[in-house]
């Protein structure tokens, strides 16, 4: 079963929006996260479960919150949104053989075991279904990713593919010429024939690097042109965008995505052609082996299939770990920059040790993820070497036995071994390009988020009030078995939801039931569940001003007893001082 590509959150607090957009795309929607925020004025907002329910109707979706155990998940229609680690949202795509396929908007697609899933899942799931067949969609042709192809690029790619095939044919012809020398020329003792054959072999060996050079030169031009075309397309959409829509784009996130344009152009301009060339050459070598020695062809077909299967098995975990590692590296660098930029404020709250400890822990986390990436790559390499070595041993034993009893010449033995090496080389190159293809697809989806938001044509049937949606949920409650539904209001936070699950009858005067009337309402109801960024409430107190009244902040900190929270989780103070830098 093929799944839609995961969508990464374009800022730190946009996990809920990213999961909602993933569900929308699953049902055929085309709206991007940036467009949705711009159209409905939701930029810089954190999302609670009630926000998901309320905003899903704008996309023609109905969402119902459920309290369930992991064993009850097979009863839920997938994909669904899961509450994750008390401060995050993810999308559950499928469950296979005791493993869970999860799209994490902060990392990417993950395949995790049951124990890891149980450690992260909080017991709250949100099921989704379309309200109507007529759904809100972006104007066709204006939200697609940059098209990497034009006529010049395609002609250069065809030319480079021809050079690649010519080099591959010459490379496959060299073992044939060596076999001819060993089996025929040496036996006949014809010196003139030997000179002619060696001259042809020399010309083939000289022509191969020339063909390879011409191929790489054409591919370099293709990748550079694809990169320029993508950048021109993105900048052109910026120029043609209506006034007021540019501000909806996350500038820092856009710059981070644009840094990956080189990898985007490298794959769509060069790696795709190399993959096609390797595939055609591998099929040609397999066909040749089937003609000259079927037993060797069977063994090499099984070996090639095993190598491709191993690569597909390891590709997604490696990509997810690399992306997680890159995010962790950016995190500790951002924390370090926060330390250097706001040393005065940090000293004011006596939080130096807390900041330094957090920076150190983030760096250790980044190193552990890098170790995980290296370990998985080493595992894949080890398994590949075991497969290749086992196949070579079996092949060598079989053909050497035939040569010993006179059924195969030494030239034929050399030819089969040479073709085995070339075939293995092409298959391993294809396996490496699988990883490049997955990364390029994710980059292409990321580039969609840089395009300015366009006008969304919504169906009049979607203009329904909140009470209509809630009544629909109530009507479904009696029709969906014994699953426990949670009635959410716009003021419901997941801290209250979890409290109701763990303690159905909270005591009077509990923190969840107490409201301080002299403070403004938090911007996001889910902010208090994020352990790392507890102090973002300071931003609400100061109304997100760039130059807050520090005396007032001190007084309110004492009132709300947040001094201890600052020492426990210091990171987040920067959202008070420079809120625009942390989206």
C-alpha cells in the first residue's frame, strides 16, 4: 500500500496543523499549511485538540476525539491523529506485523516497534473523515512543487543516458574480448590476431573514461539548470503573489529549505538518469547471463533482489534518523545562540547552569542520533557484504567445478565472474539512489511551503457552524461501538483531557479548574503541556512585545511561581525577547 508523503511542520509549534494537512491530502486535498494559516489568520498559533476539531471543518473534515487503549487501535479507521508524548501530534498510517508506521511532522516517517509506541502514545486519538465530496482545494497549478523539467534539461538527460549506456556496453565488452584472447587467440598462437584484439581492447579502455566524462558533464549541466529553474519558479511566485501574502511565509524556514535546492537539483537532474542507466545495464547483464549460463543468472537474480530489498528496508529508518539528527544539531546551535544573545537576561534569572546543562544535553542527544545513523548504515553495509560474499562463494564453487571437469573454459569462468562484479556494482548504485530519491521527494514537498498562499475556493457546504459539527459527532456516538468519545470545546486542552482520563472526578480547587482573572488568556491552550517551553507563557504575559517590561515580568513570575520552571526548563525565554526568531 502506498502512503502519501509526510509533511514536516514549518515552525516549532505547527505539529497540529501539519497533521491536519496530512489528513487533508489523504482525502484528496491540495491546501498547504502556509496557505491555510494565511487564509484563516492562524499564523504563530499553537493548536490544541479543540483547534484541530474546529479548523478541520474548514477543510471539509470531521474529527472525533477518542480515548482508547493501543489494543483498540485496529478498530479505528486509518490514518488518524495521535496525541504523542503529551506535547505533540503525529499521524498513524498503518500497523503491520507488530510495527507502527507513524508520520512525525518534526522528523518524518518512522517505523517503530510496539514498546516504543506504548512509551509515546498518550491514549488519545482523533479519527478523521470527509464531511462532503466537494472539498476545499487550492487553485490548480499554483500550489505544485517546482517542476524540475524543461526541454533543455530533458535533451541533456537523454544525451547523458546515451553516454551512460555506451560506457556500460564498452565496460561489458572488455570481458568478452579478454575471454576471446584466453580461449581463442592464445590457443591459435596467431600474433597478428593478438595485436588486433589488444588494440581494440585498448581503444575500448580509453573510450570508457571519455564516455563517463561526457556523461558527468551533461549531468552537471542538468542538475544546475534544474536548480536554477526551481529557484526562478519560487522567486517568480513571490513576485506574482498578492500584497500581504508574503508575510505569511516563515522566512527562516524558507531559507533552510532553499539551502537544500542543490540536493533537489542533484537528484532530478543527475541521479534519476544514473538510476535509469544502472537499471538498463543491470537488466542487460542479467539477460546476457541467462543466455550464457542460466544457473549463474538465477543466483545473481536472487542476490540482486536481496540487495534491493535490504536497501528498501533500511532506507526510511536511515533518512528519518538523519533528519532527526539534523534537527537536533540545529536545536543545540539555536540554544547556544540564545545563550550568547541573552546572557544578561539569563544571569538576571540566575539560570546559567540550567541553560548550560540543557545545551549539553541537546548536544549529547545530537551525538546519540548521529551514532544511530552510523550504526544503521554499518548494519546495512554488513548485511550487503554477507549477501554479496555468500553469492560469490557459491558462484565461484559452481563454475570452478564445471571448469575442472571440462564443461567451461577459463575464459568463460572469467567472463561470468566479471559480469557478476559489474551487475553487483550497478545494483548497489541503484540502492544508494533509492535514498537520494526519498530525500529528493521530501525536499520537493518542503519547497511547496515556500510558495505564497493562493486563494482557496471553498464549497458553500463547508460553511457550517460549530454546533452543527458537534451535533454530528453526538449522532455518531451511538453508532460506533464501544469506543470512548471525548467532547472537546475550544477551551479544552490536553492537560485537562489527560486529567479527565486519569482522574474522572477532579477535586475542587485543582490547578486545572482554577482560572486567574487578572492575566490574559494564553495564546495556545496546549502550551502548558510542553515541558521544554513552559516559559513561553511569559510571551503571553508581555503580549509578545519585543521590548517587554522586565519589572512587570518579574512581578508576574513571582505571582505564577514560574521561577522554578525557568530553572528546570530555561529554554523558551528567547520567545519573550525575540519571538520572531522562533517559529
